[in-house]
C-alpha cells in the first residue's frame, strides 16, 4: 500500500507538486507518481523532473493530445489502473487540467481519498474548460488545500465544509524559494538569448480561447508590438507548440518587436521571468510567479482566477485589445513593492499535516 499517489500531466503541475513530493521524502512516506503525458514533449518533461530533483514517474500514460473527451477518457483508464495497483491512502491532484479531472474522477469512484492542491480558484467563466475541471475536482475532493483565504471563501460559498478546507499558501512559493538561487547560478538563458544587460518583456500566450481565435491572437500580438515600441524593448515569446501551430494555420507573422523562441526549461524560464521588466501572459501560473518575484504583469484575458495578484497591484487585466494592452503596460511599468499574497513557502508541509497520514516534517507555523 502507498501513502500518496500524485497524478500530474503538465509542467505547472510538476512544478507545483514537486515541493509536496519532496516533503513526502523528508517525512519518509511512500508515494507513486502517475504522469498522464498531457504535455507531450518528452525531452522537456524529463528535464523538468531532473531540474526539480524528482524521480522518474512510476507510471507514464503518454496520453498526449486529443479532444477533451478522448484525452480525459484515456487518462481515466490509466489512472484507475495505477490507483488499483498502488492502493494509495490519498490521491493528490493540483490545479485545473484534464489530468486533474481524470485523477479526481478515478479517485472519487475508488477506495481512496482525494486531495485537491490549489483548491477554490475561480474565474467565474464557465466557458473555460479549466473552470469546469477545477469546480468538479473541488466537489469530488475530500481535502481542499486552498492557497488563500479568498479561495477558501469561494469553497464555503459552494457549500463545502470548513472542516475539509485548509489554507496552505501556494506551493509555487515553495518551488520558487527552492529554485531561484539555483536558476541564477546555473541558467545561461540571458546570455543564450543575447539579453545580458538588456531590458525586455517576457510573454506567454497559449490558452485556447486566445490562440485558437484568430482575431484575439492577432490582437494580443499587436498589443505586444505596441507595448514593445512604446518602451523600446523586445518582447521575448517562448512558444508553446499549440501557439506555433496556430500561427502557421492562420498565416500570421510575428510582429518585429515580438521575438519567438523555443520553449524554456524551468530554471531558464524562472531566470527569464525574474529578469524581465514586465510579463505579458494569459497563464494563471505565470501571473503568480511574476507576483511572487516582484515583476509587474499584464494578463491578456478578460478575467483571472488569481484576483489576489490584481488586488495587491502586481497585475492588470487587458483582454486582447491592442490599445488596452499598451495602456496596461504603461500603467504597470515600474510598479513594485506589493506583498506576496500566496504564503510563506511552507505550503507542502501544511498539506501533509492535513492528510490522514503519519508524516514527520519539520515544524511549520499553523
């Protein structure tokens, strides 16, 4: 019998669950890692595991891409088999991906309990597949690890018992505290990209509602171009395969200020984010990372499930309208001094303490 089975499938999940895996090792708990393969770059995934000092997955389902139904169904079959074979006391999922949904569904129908790390996030946009995934995972879970009091409040409003909720902070703080100095020491990304001593913006854009919509994709690129021109900087754009494919499909050329580069390994991305003058993104996780690192952020979406970043003055919503992006960047340049709303870096140990296990991690504040 295993203490914990981790179900993950994307790089953000690997990053955010790594501190919990490492906490299990410190507490001498038995665990299994089930990798669904939702992100299907084997080379990058293996680098992420290596850089985060994680063992190879016990199960690699290699599901890859596909429609939501096909992808989730294949994951569900594989996760069910892994849970049957490992017999964990608890299955842990993190976030809002199809891997989370498959892990939650499998665990909820089997003789194991389910914990949802980063529970209670809400964009209130039911058109987002991620919103459906996170809501369903929360209502299937036995243990809810909310990163903030706001997230706890959303769970309570949906009728989830306060006795099933623990406010832990966000494990991304744990990950950044562990890895930032390593990134600064080991990463050569700034030199590799010719950015040493240069000002630059960093951009990520890959969400389906943005890059699968030709008008929105063109709008965010035009906005990045206008912002780069206005501040005389290049916008460095590590390109997700989905985004690159859509550029080709739509026949869109990157504007002169937007410099497309290959996807970055974790330590390189962390170093690039920490060194940027500003971040443009449509990613929830990147909003958090920029906020924690003290880097101003503009989110090219109509809503965010990380409103804490807006509340503290670290982030501003711009949609994909070019003029709004330019204005938002102008408003955020030079911003700083906010308080990190995502905790103190001890989220992983708090998670283990709330589970029906017998860990012995170091004492952390309650």
